[in-house]
C-alpha cells in the first residue's frame, strides 16, 4: 500500500513539498493566470537553495509572447508574498511568476518593490503524492552527447571553453590595470573574490571607493575605513555587543570618526549587500575584515604574485589571522573555541582561478590546479551538462574543467529560454566534436 505524507498547509514542510512537486512538473506547464492570462512554463529553472525566490533562471511565456527569463516564487498562500516581505525585497525584483495554492475571498496582488505587478497562478488543489527528488537542476539536451565523448574529448571540450574564460578575465584585468594601475586591478579582483558569489558588486564598489593607494597611506586605519565605507560598522550603541566585540568596534569607531563626514557620500548602499543564504564564516562583514588583512600583507603578496610563487602565496593567504575575526563569525557572535580561517582552501582556489592566475597569465598552473570548491553554480552546470557521465565529479574537481563548464553554462544555459529546445550547443557539439565558444 502506498504511504502518503500529510500535507500541512502553510507549514514549512508543506511549502517545500509544494515546491518539490512543482519542480517535478507534477502540475503540468500550462496554466490560466488569475487575470485570465495564458501562462506556459517554458523552463522550470534552477531550484534556489539560498536567499531569494524559489526558482531562478526560469522562462515563462504569457499569452503566447516570447518567453521571459526570470524567477518563480511558490507559496502555499497568496498572502505569503506580503507576509514574507517579498514586496520590499529587491532580491524579488526579477520574479516573473507568483504561484500559490490558496487564497481567500479578497483579491490580493503580488508586486515588486518597484511596483511591478507579477502574473499570478493559483494551482488547483491536487492530491499530495510525496516529495519529488531534490536535485537542483535537470540534465539538459546536450547531456547524452557529452556523455558519449571520451574522457580525453570532454577534457579538450572543457579546456577550450576554460581557456576562453581565462583569456577574457586576463584581458579585463589588464584593462583595469591600464586605467588604474596593476596593483589596483589586482586589489579590485581580490576584493571581488572576497564577495564571491553574491557580493562581488559591493566589494568592487568598496575597492573602487577606497583604492589601495589610499589605504596604503594609513595601514593602521585601513580596517576602520573599510568598515566605515562598507556600512558594516555597528551603530554607536555598543552595549548590545559582547565585551570582546565592544572593545574591537570601539577601536574601529575611534579611527573612523574623523573620516566619516568626508566618506559619508561614498558609503556602499546597504541595499546592494546580500546578507542571507551563506555560511556564517562567509558573511560579508567578516570578509571585509579579511580584506583589511590582505591589504596589510600587500607588499609580500604582490611580490609572490609577480614571481608566480603560488606555494608561498597560498601559505601566506591561508595563514592570515585577525585579532577579532579569527575567533568570531559576526560582531555579535560569541568567540569560537577554535580559530576560524580568514581565507580557507576553497576561497584560495577561487582567488587563484578567478583573479591571481589570470592576472599573472599563468594558464599552466590553472591546468594542474585541483579544486574542492564545487560551488552551487558549478554543481548546477555539471547537473545540466554532465549528468550522464559517471566521471562528472572527477571532472569537476579539475579547475580547468570547472571553469570550462561555467563558461558553457553561462554562454548557453543562461541565454536559453526554450528548455534546451532551441539551444544550438548540442548541434554544434555534434557537428564539430569540439565545442565552439561564443
Ligand atoms: S541549454 Fe544548451 S547547454 Fe544548457 S543544458 Fe540545455 S542543451 Fe545543454
């Protein structure tokens, strides 16, 4: 006899279950919107397990128009949109469809912070059939073709895409170097690496507003300036903080105070920081502390990058400590009994692949780099393109293959709104056996 799970309306498990059933396609893909629109889900998208809408990179066609890429939010009740504060959250600006199961007698609209009305779909009550599988994405149309390639072929395919990505990053870094000097270019790239994956923009703004040459003039005050301009310095009422944090923050305030009027207009807007959905050790406030330590070690780091001495550079980066942040996740958290790395192995690999090696033009090093950081985006890319290969995990652990996968995912999957149907990649692969990079 089939055992059925109870569907608890409005409870978290109910919401998750609804999302799982949606993602499994259990409700179909054609719906009638609450205003009578013809709604077709062209692409179900990626299940977002971090802060923000439930499904991203979906594609929805309304009344037969060109599919629109965007996010889909799914709630048990239409009022959850307001209850959960989505209408005030800029993360939800890209939502193209709000799906819900229940609504009362009142007409309730879903709108974004910019007052854009979102098309709504109410699901018909259906029998609960249990959870669908929890994969983040589905295998794409190209997966069987890529599965048929030999290990040598697939490595070649991915490394061609990775080389294109590497050269593009190197060119971008050198352009910034032309405009602002090589040191500033590298510093900006490393700052962006601190913000990976969700806060690259605010970290870039921070590095542009507080260039390395400014911070180098006052190494002891650099951390306070970074915190002041980032907007992460806790409010002057320090009594709410634990003693250790109070002492640390008081010191930062004393150094920031004389500069605050001059730098006020440069402060990074709080709205661009994305604070949810990340591990505590990766909180951007903590990463600002790590950036300040990096600035303190700049001369040694820069010398080692110039010499391509990656071994010693890794030792310095992973060995960096901070009086407060080596033992705290946030300003308000109690001290951790064990030291917490400022830059761990995963971050180091990320900085090497995206900033340091392209800056130094060291493609050979990238070719031999192994990576443990199977970040969410590369796991999604692997699920879409390599799902049918038994060696997908092994390929993903090679930095070159990971970079190549990301390039293909961005060039093809992120531009596709046809659920693979019109994506040219499978045909190009079949025709060329090696993949042309767009
Ligand atoms: S969109 Fe193209 S590249 Fe992406 S999974 Fe589908 S067929 Fe493959």
